[in-house]
């Protein structure tokens, strides 16, 4: 039996409210992000958005080796664990880390493309300079 756990988190990153959709199965973790605008999103608007545009969301997937566990945990214990993890070293939620990883990948790809374009441009300029010198040398 396949178990899928889904959640929606709304965060405020000035000046926009963003929605982070998370889907977790036994072997993968998927996340998508949408912009909800500058005003506080209402529940009915979010629900209507889910009904109409959920199939158009672009999810980014990350494979995981741990399995899902749905054991009941004492709420006070959960609060203590949450406080401890945030206090220890907060680097964002799992969704934020996945999105950040995706952004870093885009940045490195762009950097590589820029360096290749720069190298090609220098090579082209060098070739043009050589042709121009040869034309001058011929006496034309």
C-alpha cells in the first residue's frame, strides 16, 4: 500500500505570501512553491486554487531512504523536539532546503553557461583580430 502525506505551508517573505506544497511518500519527497500575492490569503481562495491549478504545479523531487512513520507522539514531546532542533541549528524547513538546493543548481548552471559564452566571445574576437591582421598584411 502506498502512503502519501501532503501538506501546505504558507509563509510570509516580504512583500509576498508564498505557499509551499509538500508531498512525501515512502521513497520520495516532492515540493512545489507558489506565490499567493501581497495580501493575506484567504482559505477559500487557497482551496479554489488547489481545485483548479493543482495539476499545473511543478514539483521538484528528492529521493529519500527513510520510510514514513505515523506513530502517535505526545504533543509536549513534539514541542520540546521542535524547540531543540530550531535552537540547535535552524537552516529552514525541508521544503525550503529542497528549494534552496534547486536554486543553487540553477545558479551553477547559469554560471557555466556564462563562462562558455564568455570563452566563445573571446575566441571569436581573437579570430576576427587575426583575420584583420592578415588582411592588413596582404596590402588590401
